[in-house]
């Protein structure tokens, strides 16, 4: 048996699920009576981790964003990963909005997580490794307490727990 147990805290987004959610949202938007004439386009740029919504007016933009959020939830993607920018005017009197997808834990957020863990006085060790935080401890119960602590902290970004050993 291993003397130390560990797991990683990550913030990951499944881009295939995002793509599926966008396709479902577009299908619903095209079928809805109040949005049929809006010619709404939703494009996903995997490389830049961005979603672009282009539509005719403010009402269509809000409705499209709400539909997209509901599809994210149905597909098990946290809406905390969505960081929408302000809507801006586009060509032809239309509106566009860019939504950045947050994937990976930034250095500042990783520091917040490790500070939270260290302040809990549990006998665990938390280290920042790239875009994730590794937590190690001799007792599994301490690791489970850390998972509960991080879940209850309710950060403004999604967290998942992986590589539980």
C-alpha cells in the first residue's frame, strides 16, 4: 500500500461536449418561433477557447445565451467556465458577444486553493503544478476532507478532482 495518497484539483472543459452543446443550442434557436428570424450564429473556436454569438438584437442575444447555458448544464459542463464579454455592435446593425472558456487553473486561483487548504490545518500537502494543484496526504480521510472543503468554497471557476490514488 502506498504511504501517501494523492489527487489533483483541475479546471478542465471537455471541448467535444461544448461543441455538442453549441449544436443543440443552434438547433433549438432555429426551431423557436421568437428566434427564427434572428439568423443567430454561434461559432466555437477551440484554439482560442472562445464562443462567438452573432445575432440581430439584444433580446435574441440574451435568449441565445440562456439557451446555450441550459445546454451546457444538460451536458454536464459547468457554466462557471463561461466568461462572457460585453456585447458589441457588429456589421449590419447586429450584435456580437464573445464568451471565453476558462480551462486550467490560473496561478492566482491555484494560490487561493492552496491557501484555503493550508488554512484548514489538515495534515495535507498542496503543491501547484502547472495548471493544477496536487494534494497529498498519508490518510485518505484527510484528502476527502480537502475535497469537501474545496467544493464548499464555491470558486468562480469550475473544479474537478482527478487521479485519486
